[in-house]
C-alpha cells in the first residue's frame, strides 16, 4: 500500500516528466506548478501562444511521456 508521501512523489515525478517532454519537443520551459494531472488528463495553465506550440508537437510529447511513464502516463493534454 502506498503512503501519502509516495503518492506526492509519483505526482511530482509525472509533472517533471511532462515538463521535460514539453521542453524537449518545444523548447518551452513550463513551471511544474502550471501542470495539473486529473483523471489521466494533463491540464496546462500557460499562455495560449505556448499552448499552441505544445499542440503542434502533441504526438512527440505524448510519445516521450509514454516512454518515460509507461502505463502510468496521462493520456490527454488540455
């Protein structure tokens, strides 16, 4: 059974992976506090111009996240 600290660590690991995948694909550095994960969906609280860049590289970002997190990977980005 996972403790609360383990869940927080996994959440931080996911956010770090998402941040790095976006940075690698778009060269946009997003703060981890601007990334929320809920029900296997990633919510980005960033400017629309940056969000457009993310959506242009969506497949590449998803592939990177999938490689890093496997079945734990969120499926959708909004």
